C-alpha cells in the first residue's frame, strides 16, 4: 500500500514537472496593481535571413552557378492613428453575456503602427564562361498609413478560462521594401548572366516547391485575463515554424540538371503595451 501511494505521488510529481516545463508562449513584464479595465496596443520587432545557392547544368555539360542572400530587420511602433481601432480592451474578471451566437466579448483585432523595415542583399551569380554579376545593395522603407505591414493579432475570448487566445497575422516585410531596388544592382543582363532574383524570403528558383507559409505563425498563445490586469507589458516571441521551413534542397524534383540549397529563418517579438 505504501509503495502504491509513493508510486502515485511520483506520477503526480513527474506530471507536475512536465507541466512546469511547458512554456506559456508569453511573459508578463512590469507588474502593477490589479486593474479591472486595461487597454492595449501592439509593437513588433524582428529579423530574417535568407540564402539560396544553385548550380544548373546546361545541355552541353557546362554549369552556371548562383549565390544570392539577404537579411532583413523591422521595427514597428504602437499605432497612433485612430487609437480606438488600434487598441483593444480587457476587463477582469470578464463579464460575459452571450447574444444569440455571438461570442462574449467579441473577437478583437489590433495591428502595429508606423515603423521602419530594412533589407540588405548580396548577389554572386556567374556562368560557365566566367562572366558574372557580383553586387550588393539594400533598401529602407518607412511605413505609414496605408503602406504598413500586414501584422496584427486577434484576441479570441475563452469563456471557460477567462482567457484570450491570441492568433497572429504575420507578414512583416512590406511590399514596398521588396520592390524597392537600386536600379544598378543587379545590373541589366549585359554580360550573359541573368540573376535569379531570389534573395527575398521566401522566393526560390523556378521549379522549386512553393513556400508560401514561410511567415505563418503556428503558435497557440493563451493569455489569462488576470495577466492583462496585473502587468503593463506582455511579450510574445514568434519565430519560423519548423513545419514551414524551406526545403533544404529547394524542393526541386529534377536534381539531374539543378542542385539547389536554401537556408532561411526569421524571429520576432510582439509586444503588447498597456496604453491605459
């Protein structure tokens, strides 16, 4: 009987240790006195790296080689435009009164505001005759109203837990950055070499596997309402999901004519700031 009790106690202890190791996906900062009603805005910082190399064998056996890479950074502040729409409110404990099939409270969304996104890239492409395109460049984009990145969160209320499940909409690089090029880099095809034009994540050479979910956030982040009530800042780290990582061989099926390698990663920090 004693052995049974000890065994059960050990089982609970092991289970408790496993639960303790599980990371919640967020961290509260700057503890304050509990406040019944709080309002929150969103900022976002992060970076990414991308590298593609490909050797293409021509029909006559000659090999063209390509090496292109880039790194990006972004830093977006809490939105100051239309403050009511750019923040969401949390009450604690949360009064919940359902109306027909509508949840209580309703799903709330908030996005980031103005900021800066930068990119630097390098190209070293050459053909079998020794002709090459070798250059580097970069761009900086200041985002504003109507030009900002598609980064936002949606807060879904979980009635049974008095918590919010946070869904992240993540597309941190604005189109203006990815299309803003130094017209002299890469140069026009005057020396027999055409750049692959795949230094932007998640672009890959022709014939590669589509990698459109590279920026998707697959984390499930649940934040209790009491955390909103007791902190003035909540950090939510986000990063590349291994399920969405680019295929190491670019996903090219015909490896007899093309050998391709790709490395790509990104990470960011979403920060909820108490605005009132």
